[in-house]
């Protein structure tokens, strides 16, 4: 048995006949059948990407041919089967000219023929799904060249990036301080359809509480003392692109209410104005805090907490990334030497072993400072274990 279900949409205004189709096709447990009795309901659900669509020719306010054209414009890989009580040759020709894979006469044998046609196309549908699955497993490292490492923990993160970058879904990146959350956020943005639009990073913890609303949503001239001119906020600056809200767990709970409204309605209002400004912004948030605990402590709104759980990406600490420590250290060493026009140095085997034993509580940020310090301390081309000064654990 195939590991894939075949998702079938049936658009048929005759409820009795559509139920017969559903009963017939669902005798095979590999079929998942959804019924629609008009074209409008079907079009509202086309984004769910069915594998096969069965269309009646005569429908209220439209025809199967009109829907067929919309399906092929949306995704020409969707298999389409037109069913009609009309046996006119021109209808059959029109169906095939507009991309229908099959045409079935609505007669006593229609259900049996439909079942056979579905079976015929299931193989190609499953093959496409298998190829799509394999593509997700194969990571194009050229697209993530700034994210260095080959550990299984990191590859899991890259696979999650590949999944979410294709969507506009809100993403929440979690992990200890220094694990590279902004780097992951920028990777999502620059590999998405928004890559040519702004990427605006905001460190929430660095903004004073009384300036937060103005910083995020902007203000009009005269909105408060010192507001000498109109100011565009970070959300408006990021319009059509991506806004990255780092350290979201540090946001004041009263400001969280206003942020939640923006996330729900995709509109902002500048301070000192009543005019709503519609936005089309992809939101990525990040935190090194336990947000669930902050909800229990009364420091985070529960509804915002659940809103942020759109798509979770957890970044592993450096100590769980095996040989990525060495790959990162060697790359940082090369970059630092080139940037400072110094002869390229390298680590001795004893130095590398010592680095692998260190817990790296500050993660990649700590490692970078450590490597740059070691380059300066060493008087030779080879950095020895004696040249290493590790940070004290906090």
C-alpha cells in the first residue's frame, strides 16, 4: 500500500450523485474525498492543492471548463477529470484543449470509469509526492552558505527553514543566547518570495518601554513632546518584506496587546493618528526565554503566546553540534585573518581537542570572541593549546 493518500476534490451540484461518487471512491482507503456543490466553495479551497479534481460540466453560475482553466493556472500538476451528461464532440475537445486529463460520460458506467481513471493517475501523483519529499531532504547548501555546519542537529534546522520559507507563516525561533537566531531569520527571508523586499531586525530588549510603540508603529508630528516630525515605524518600514522581532519575551505586557492586534488584523496606527495603515509583513520572532513560563508568571499574554506558536524552529546549543565547533572555528579564523590582513593561522590538534571539550555556554558568539582572541595571543602560525583562553562559565 502507498504511504500517500490521494486527495480528491469533487465539484458536483447534484448532491445525490456526489455522495455516490464519494462512497465509490472511498471504498479504496487510499482516497480522501472532499465534496463541493458549487464553484465558489471549491475556489476558496483550491489553495489546499488537491491531487485530483473531478469536475461536473454544468455547475451553478459557472462551468467545469471555467474551473478547469483556473485549476491549470493555479497548478498545472493537478490532475483533472471532467464528467458531463453531454456527449457533444466539441465539449470533449474543449475539455482536452484546456488541460483535462480525462473525460467521462455521465452514464450508468460513470462511477466505475471514474474509479479506474483515479487508479490510473495515482501512480504519477505518488511519484510526484515522493520526488517532493526527496527534494525536502536534499539541502542546497549554497542557499545557506552563511549557516556553517554539517551536524544532524543543524541539518534538522535547515530542513525546517526550507519548509517555512515557502510560506508567509509566522515563525518563532528559540534557542540559547548566541546560537544565531537572527542568521536563521535572515535565511528564511532571503530564500523567500520576499527576498527583494526589506528585512528589518528589531531588538525588542534594547528599546525603552516608553518608546516601544513609536519605534514599532511610528508617530505623527506633535504626537508627544519631542515629536518634531513624522516618523515611520519598523513595521511600516518592513512593509512587503519581513520584520524580525528578537527577544520577543522581553516585550512589556501592555505592548503585547497592541502587537497581538497587529498580528491579527495586519494593520497599524501611528501614534497621534486615527488612520489605519494596512500592512503585508512577514513576522519572525525569536527568544531565549521560556515563553510558557513567562505566561505562568504573568509576563506574557497567553493569547499572544499561542499566536507565536505558528512554526517553531529550535536552534541547538553549540555543545550539541559535534564537529560544527571545529568547522565554525576554522571559518572564523580565516575570516578574521583576512579582514585584518594577517597571515592565515591554524589550530594545533591539541588546541582543537581542547575546544571540543569546552561547554560553550555563550555558543557561536562566545566561540567567535574566543577565536579572535586566540589569533592575537598566538605568536606563531600554529595556535597551540597554551594560547587558548576560555571564558569562564556563567
